[in-house]
């Protein structure tokens, strides 16, 4: 568990490192963008995958009952949320799962609410499926960002069918509190809106406690469908394993029938053993990771506050993503974007891609050795000083 160890990811077909030029137009940028980590997965995961590799046969594969059991035990332990093993439907990734959920439970033209600034593929999921985008921007209060309930009610009155929740929230790093989730659930009940809750970052809580929306809303008469995965938690994104948790059997059957029609049914043996080993034996690794990420977040906050006072760090309660307010630099979104690239030599996630509310912000991924964080920040400071 040496999170300080720098492992070269160049020339490994890494999206973050090797495809920076394709995405950002230049190869000499320091990559702190896409949400994966520059750390190796826990040793038990590597050992389990090695065993599959040594066996050497990669024919058609099915997910075993033991994976379901490991998953529900993890969820019970981490979130005190009791699920039965047959409530889970495995899908390759959370984004494809959400797309399939939209196709299964909504019709063309139906309204879907999102809460920008938010994980940008949400826009494409709604747009590509020809659903209507309803925006409920988060509001900034003196205590940080929260849900604008008044506006949420307006969006529901405008005819929303579904709310696509991001919990914990990417990119602002909020870990929603029971009261906030309940207030949202009250409105969903009042306007008969069902919720797809993307909880992919649920394990990555730095402060507070993740409460599954389904659990927070248990007393309400609403339907909640939850998407989770071990991919962000243990750095397994490329293995493409996620799962959807259903509360209602009828909905689950409908979704399974949809997947069957699309032939989404081939499983990957590496993903199976990796996920199972992570859930059974990865907890200590995760606790150490969270401590390390907390240290990186603190480091970023202090560094920016001390050296770049015109920027403001929005301290995340969850995720390893730090949302930085650079509006004090008084640059238009496109100018800020080119300044970060051309002067900062940095590949960060530009705030405006998460929605217009993100203009003037940038998201910095700090799931990397401290040395790599320092390199990124010193580039930023150099550009800041030379402005
Ligand atoms: C909120 C959220 N949902 C989904 C994903 C991606 O999920 P997957 O790779 O399983 O499709 C991410 C990755 O950054 C994310 O932040």
C-alpha cells in the first residue's frame, strides 16, 4: 500500500496519460483529468486476476453467486443497507447502465432532471436518448453547495419523469445529508418522479457518511434505482463491472428483459474475481487510500490558499476530485481553458463541460502520488505568477 510510489503509466494505452494529446491537443500536459487513479489496485485483486491469467482460458463466463454475496455484504458493512443477492443486476459500466435505464423506463421526450454542474456524460445520456433535459442547478450558500429545492419543484412541475441524482456529487464533492435526501424524496413523492441514483463514488467518502438514496427515502412512496460499482473505489474502471440495485421486482424484470434484447450478457472473468477480491479483502486498502487522498486534498487547499489567493478550493466531502473556483482570475471559460493548457501545461477537467454553472472552475484529480500533485500545482503556480 505504497501510495507514494510513482508508477509510469505512459505507453500503457492509459486514457489519462496516453490520450491527453487526442483530447487536449498537446502531449506535454500534466494529466489530472479523467476520474481514475494512478495507484495499483489492492494486492488481493492483483493476485486473483493473476490466477485467472495463469489458468489461461478466457471462454464465455458467468458471474457467480459468490460475487453477489461479496457485494451485498460489502454494502451492508459500509452503508448499513440490507439487500438480498437477487436485487443486483450486473452491467458493464454505470454510464451504459444509466442509458439502458433511461431506455427501459422513459419514453422519447420525457423530462429528466439533472443537477449541474454535474458529471458531463449525463447530458449526452439524455440527449442521445432524445429525452428532455431539465436543469436544477445546485445553489451556493454560505455553507457550500446544496440542492435548490424551490427550483427542483419547478422542474418537477414542468413534467419530469425521472431525477438523475449524483450521490456523492461529481464534481462538487458533496456527500448528501439525510435531510437533503429526504427533502428531495418528498418532492419526488409529491410529483411521482422516480430516481436513478448514481452512487459510483459512494465508497470514496472523506468526511461524513454516504447514505444510499434508497435508504434515505425508505419511508416514501417512490421508486429508487441505484447504480454502484467497485470501479472508482479500487481503480478497476477498465474492467467494466457495475451493478444496478432494484427495489421492485417488476422493474428489475423489465430491465433484465431490455438487456437481454440488447445482448448485454457477456461477463468478464477478470472483472468478476477482481470485484470479489476487492469487496472481500480490500477494506484496509480503501481506508489507507482515503487517508492518503485526504492528505492530498489538504495539500492542494493549503498550496492554493497560500500561493494563489485568487483561487478558491471547494473542499470535497467525497470523491478524489477537487473543484477549484478560478473565477477570481476574471477569464472567460474559453480563455481559462486555453490558459490552463498553454500556460499551465495542465490537463484538468474544464469546469464549463459540467454545465454553464461550472464556467470559471476546474476539476483537479488528486488520486495520485503527492509528487504528482506537487508537479501539477507548481505548473499552475508558474502560470499564475506569470499572468
Ligand atoms: C458520477 C459518475 N458516474 C459514472 C462514471 C463512470 O462510470 P462507468 O465507467 O462505470 O461507466 C463516473 C466516472 O467518472 C462518474 O463520476
